C-alpha cells in the first residue's frame, strides 16, 4: 500500500533499487545531493545535477522538465553516504515562474522499478521559494527510509546547497542554472498528455467573455498528477495557489480507469430534457464498497469544480465591470452628469447578468449533486455512514476490514446543506489530532475551555468506537492515556462496554507504562519485518492494529514520554500503531519547535465546525463538520455492545 506522506513523516523502504518520479506544473530542475552521517555535502562531486547527472548509485535528468525520473541504487552508494536529498528548483532566466507559489504543487513519488508506488508526497504550502528540498532517503539502524521534507528556500539553489554545508554553493548553483539554460535552448515543448477514458478531466481557459456558462476555475495543468496527501479530508491544511488557465485534472489518484469485472448498476433512463437519475454505486470498482467510495470521491471532485467555476465567473464579472468603469470614466466628460451614471448602471447590469447566469449553472450542478447525495447516503455501509444512518442499528462486526472510514462531513458555503462524507483509507496512514484549543477557530473561541475539551474528547471517543466497530473481532485495540483523569465522562461508554485494552492510564507511571508497551511493540515488529522473521515475535505480543488515545497532551508528559510519543507518531503507522491526540497546541508551546514534526504528521480535525481543510485541486477552504450522534440516541452504546459480543463469540 502506498504511504502518502506529509512534511516530517517517514516510511521504511522495502527495496534499494528505486525510481523517484517528479511531476510539477512547470519545468523544474531536479537533482540530488549525497550527505554523510551528519547530513553534510562534502563537495561538488557529491551532487548529481543537469551538468553532472551521474554518480555511483544515482542518476538524474540533464534538463529542466515538468516530469522527471531519478534512478537510485542505494546499495551502490559509497559507504560514507548516509543521506540522499532530492532537490527541485525553478530554472532562472527562461521566462517561467520565479517562485513555487505561482505554480501547481510539485508531486514526488518513490517507486519500485516495476512502477509500484512506495511513498508519495505533495509539496503544498510553498510561496516565495524558488528551490526546495523535496524528500530524503536516509539510513537508520541498517535500513533505508524515506522522509518527506518540503523545506523551501527563497534565495534559490545557492541557499539550499549552502544549507547542506557545501562550500562554493553560489558558484555551483550558477553553473547548474547555466547548464539548464543550454538544455532548454535545445528542447521543444512536449505534446499534450493522453488521458484515459473515464478520467475526470475538464478543459479550462481564460476567456475574455464567459458566455452562457461561467468561466472555468484556474487549475494546475492536467500533465501534473497532483495528488492529495490522503483522501478528501486528508488534504493538507494549506494548499498551493492555483495558476490561471490550463486543463483541470480532477482524477482520483487511486481510481482505476480499467473497468473491473463487476459492472456498476445501471441508471434508469432519463426523460427527454431531464438529467439522468442518480444511482448509488455507479462508479467503477471491484466491490460495492469500492464503487461507493469512488462515487463519493467523484462527488467531492464535482462539488469542488462547480464551486470553483462559479467563483471564477463571479470574479471575472467583477473584474470586467471594473475595467468597463475605468474605461468609461477615464474620459473627464463622463465623470459627471448622466453619462457617468449610465455607464455605471450598464456595467453593473452586465455584472449582475453574468453572475446570475453563473449562479444558474451552479444551482443546476448543486441540485444534481444533492439528488445524488440523497441516493448515496442511505446506501452507505456502516464504515462510511453517519451515526444517524439506520444501518448502524443492524450493524454486525465485519470479518474483513473495510476500504475506508468516515471522519465527518465536508461542505462549501455555496450550499451548506450539501455534505460530502470525509473518508480516509484503512489502515490509517497517519494519526489524528482533535484540536481542543479555543484559538483553533472563531467558533471555538466562543466556547468555554472546559466545554471545548469535553467536545473534543467526545469526538475522539466516536472515532475510536467507529474503528472498533469496523475491524474484525480482536484485530483492533484501543489504549487511553488520561493523565489527570479529566476525561472520565466522555470515556464512560468505552469503559462501561469493556472494549479498552486496559483502564485509562493516569499519572506519570500510567503514561510511562502505556508508552513503553507500545514502543516495545513497534520495535519488535520492525525488527521482525526487517529480518523476515514474523514467526519469531513473542507470543504475548498483540499483532493487531493499536490505537492510542491521548487526552490533554502534554499534561503528564515528561521529556522521555514526549520523545516516545514522537517515535510512535513517526514509526507507528507502518506497523499498525496509530495516534488519536486530543490537545491544544498552545499548551505544548513550552516545548518550542521540537513538537512541530509531530503536529505536521497528524490530520487536524476539530470538535466544532471549522473551515480549515483544503482540497488538492483548487485549495477551497472546506468546512469540516465533526461526527455527532442523534440527540437521545443510544446508537453508540448499541455499537459498543456489538463489539463486545463479537469479541466474546470469537473468544478474544
């Protein structure tokens, strides 16, 4: 399974002969540096770049391009090399973008020689930087790992190379750019890419007049397979700035274009002049769950497209009105009297007409999506369904792991009632942080601190309960750290049902015991995986997936405990140990930047509605709605009782 990394996160490499594939919205320079045990580049001979593209175990492209393939053989590297850092830079003096903030976010994938993706990383959040350290391959305890870096440099290649300890960085950077300029002078533009049948690709341009339809949203080029860090909700908190013009690629990164053997259900024929009636599961997939998952992704993409098109059309109408007013009122004779008033009225009337036509198209698209949502929601399996869905009342603990899990809902201000389920793939590829801080959003600032912490913990309990309910019996365990015992109320459903691995850990000794237990599990499983000796694990070791719920971090944590928690966040997901943190980031400010990698590695959600998630295509600010159970409902208790009964039946 592909690991979709975020900044600071790492992943073990299962092989040593690799390809690193780079996709960008405009031509970039790709290179790599070799570092010693301290990460220092000892000289120019330790750098592969367009002017010197080959080193032992490493080969890069000889020119700037929107796509690159770097070849790496880790076993062929010199023994003194402990780190390989992949560098991207914008070419200088060729008329292209001068900073990454004006182009599509670069996408980097580490693959095997057969093309199988091992880890991916989308470099979002770049602005004034013209060079960036994308990722690094590094040795750790005899094994190689990949870490997502994403460190940008506004001063370009020279600053980046100097930061790695290279003497004469400015001179080498200049020679690299000269080599790139010579290559670009001999190169020609590549042909437009072919798109598979069924891909969600729509063409966009920047017309001077949008006509009867709204102008298409500015998007990254279709040649750039920009992928999210995870599924819809795992999109990063900050997205790259869109660039005007070019095709729009709304392709789901995991969606299969080849039709699977199981055909989707056929939609009933539409009446003349009417749109086809939506059907649940009409996307491609090998199972109904996969078809519904892909259909929800498609709805998410379509809503992003529709909103972006509408906003672009409104912006165009406003800009056109301003231009017409400027032209008309530039003549002093039109600034006073009836001529000026008529010019203003005509400009506003055109603006209103264009906006109204754009809204008409948007309303049509939203109505179709709302009709689709009304059909899809009742058909969802429990793992995808809201807590108010009747499917939970007849839920039975499955014998197989579902494809994804629902963490809440997403919506845009154009139609707040149209909710798209926020799904993440299983097993979880990164942890979750439920932000209990009052500074997290305007809505949170209006709540009492104690109430906000309680809501955050209740949200965490609902996520833990859902995970327990969708995993086969005995294959998922939940541990809780509650240092001061302040979460006794929200934790009561889990404690009363007896579904926790042990009582909530309190006090320094309890915190240390749980962290030591999970750290030992990660260490032992990692060693067994590396040695290919899974049968040698101790008999008392639970090899099922583990979830650690931490309340009120960092209260009750000393330096050792903080280090262990960071280790679990970093190394745990790859071997089945996951974090669910309930914390106010301001409470951890005393630790300074030491905890920044921890926060960046987690998916941030909130216990109250908040617009903090961004999609990977146009960077819409999506409002996240946390999960809630219906008022007065006992669905949570019923689900946990089913978990307990399934465990007893399985003898767990």
